[in-house]
C-alpha cells in the first residue's frame, strides 16, 4: 500500500508519471523540513548539499543579472549544485514559511541506482540549465 508521501509526490509534476514503486523509493530518501519566512535556503556562490521540493509556501530565486523568480508548491530547486558539486548560481530565500521535502547528497546516492528516477532528475537539470541561458 502506498504511503501518504508517495501519493503526495505523485502530485508533483516532476514525479507524477513515475511508477508508485519509484515514488516510494524517493519518499524513503526525502526528509520533510520547515523553514521560516526570510531564511536563506541556498546562498549563491556557496556549496549546496540539498535538493528541495516545495510542499507549501513560496521562495524567491535571486541570481545576479537576472530578474528574481518565485517558486511555489510542487516546484523544486538545488538539484544542479547538489548533484554536480558546484557552487550555487543563485540564492533562494523563503518569502513565506516553507515546508519542503529535502534530499541530501547521501540520500541522492541511494536514489541514483534507480534509472528512471535518475533520468527524471537529470532531465530536469538539463531543462533548468537550458532555461537559464
């Protein structure tokens, strides 16, 4: 039987078309965390060790030379710097109280063995890189 996080992950566009077994693996490797409004979740130019999927609340992406963007529930960030071990290219600040699923490098290693999940995450990374050009 599917767990509630597995069902909730099915509502996230990035994971919606994954089989329940893949979402279950993902759910086992995500932690739910809360952050207050005003907290910086990622700092531009610094290392980032976390991938975030927003459950509730809103964040602002602030990148030098680009207009700021707002993200809300179901959207994600941090995947590129976390996976590629490169400094973050933008800062992310909570505009409201935020609840998010977070995945660390260690948790990401557990997920990397699943080809469909890895492909989904890597495709999202490439899409984000191309959109940021």
